[in-house]
C-alpha cells in the first residue's frame, strides 16, 4: 500500500496559508493551555491551531488580518471562545474541518479491484488495499470493478450518506475512452437528456478531450449515481466505453495520484465536502 503525504491537497486554502503553516514559530503556550473552562468553549486561536491552520501566534495574526470567520462573521477580536462541535469556521472564505473524531481518505482505485471492504470470494477489494486504516471506514458510493479512479472513504457515516444520495446532486467527473469519433452535436444531446431503460439521464457537461486513431477521450460530468450509468449512457448514443476513470467527486480531484495510492483528505477538503452537502 502506498500512502501519499497527509498535507497533499487538491483544494487549497487562501493565498499564503501554506507558507504560514510551514514557517510559523511555536507559540509559547501551544503545549500547555489551561484557559478553557467547562461550558465556555475554547479560544478560537487554539481551535485553529489544533486543526492545523498554523501555530497560535500565526492564527492570532490571521484573526488580526480579518482572514478568519465564525458562522459567516469575520472575527477581528482576540480571545473569542467557540464550541468546535457547533460552529462553522472559515479561513480566507474556505470552510475548514475542526473535528478530531472523523477521518476521510481518497484512493485511486485500480482496475479490477472490488469496491467493498471485504470479499468472501477473495477478490482484490478496497478494504484489503486500506489495510490497517480500514477500521470504521465506509466507501462513498461505488466504482465498478472495471472502472478506475477516485474513490472516497470515510468514518463519517452522515457525510458518506449525503455525498452518495442523489438528492444532494454531488457532481462526479469521468474521463472515458470511447470507440469512434464524437458527433458535433453530442454535448447538446447529452445535456438535453437520453432515455435509458430505467429512466432518463442528462449530463451536467460533456466535452471531447482528444481524438486519435479511431478512439476519442471525453469528459463527462453528472450527478447521477445509478449502476453503470456512464457506460450505459455513452453506449446508448453510440460511443461504447473502452476505459473509464473517475477524476473528481465534488471539489476533490484525483490530480496526480498514482493508481493504487491512498491519501488522507486535508481538513480544508473535508470542510469543503461538509459545505457541499450542508453539514
């Protein structure tokens, strides 16, 4: 199992944030805070520091600069107390996850691997790839055995449910290698909708990325989650799929992850997922 560095991100924080995290001096009180009293919450800079935004000194500077908001309101006063279980905190306008009891991962699922945490037929599966990290994890939706690409896994059951439920209309992006050339009106046709045996489906966007030697590579974005939906849709319009890779789920992108690698989502990425589904 290959696990990429935890700080690799596909959704970045505000400009200069990463530099703050790397160069921040240690605040004298970071390791020995006794200020919190029962029922009063925690000081905002302490919550930010624990979430990995930077040392408390850096977080205090960010508060002074107006870069921190709590429940949509910019905070400029030091020492504000918050309840990390109930407030929404954003850095440079981007929500961050401040909870410590949940963990989420991104995997580049290889071809031939079953989207299951275990398999009674001993086929290669996602749970086996996760190894010791698998405890308590659930996969967010499924990828077919012969489909590659981005799969999210999390210990947050409500987040997994909302990301996978069709009512939240979370967009998924796919690259498909198809046989033949693509008619010029295909994007318009797919956006209008195509009737399948289990009901109509339409894409959010469609574009041709490349055409060569009788093959085309197309990008399909849709928020459907029905079984084999991309393959069935493209086959219906005369573009049978030879290879299919999911490259994004909402704001989380596959980017440069190699096949078979796993990485932990950053707090900023998890925060973006929470915001997407209203958590």
